[in-house]
């Protein structure tokens, strides 16, 4: 065998696609240079917990109905697919007495 064999996972990120903040407490902001067709979120068991058609270059997605934890976001931008890890934090509310 010649060369150095490599083991790894292909980078599945989309050029020109951004999202923030991550981790988030509620709203996830999405932006892309091209049209964001759809966004889906899956829990770590592979169950789809949210899906949205976007049809724009920017969008805000509310994660308020989701439990605190880690999710996989599946994004389609102009027919290309990207996957990203999203963390939803517990919302801390301070009570002043």
C-alpha cells in the first residue's frame, strides 16, 4: 500500500451557510448566500422533532418547544444538504425577591 490511508467522515457543511447562536436558548438564526429550502431537526435517537420549509436566504427558527439537549440539524440549500450539531440550553430565569 502506498501513501497514508486516512479514516474520517466527509465534511458535510455548506459553503455560505451560517447559523447562530450555538448553543442557543430559544431562537436559531439562519442565513445563506443561496435559497434555504428546508430545515429539519432530529434528536440523537434519529427521530425528527421539527421541520420547516424556509424558501428564503434568512430565517429564524424557534426551538422553544424542544427539550434541552443536542440535536442534528439537516439543511437543504439550493439542493445541497448540510448537517450540523445544535445544542439547546436550559433557559435560566432569575427571580428577584
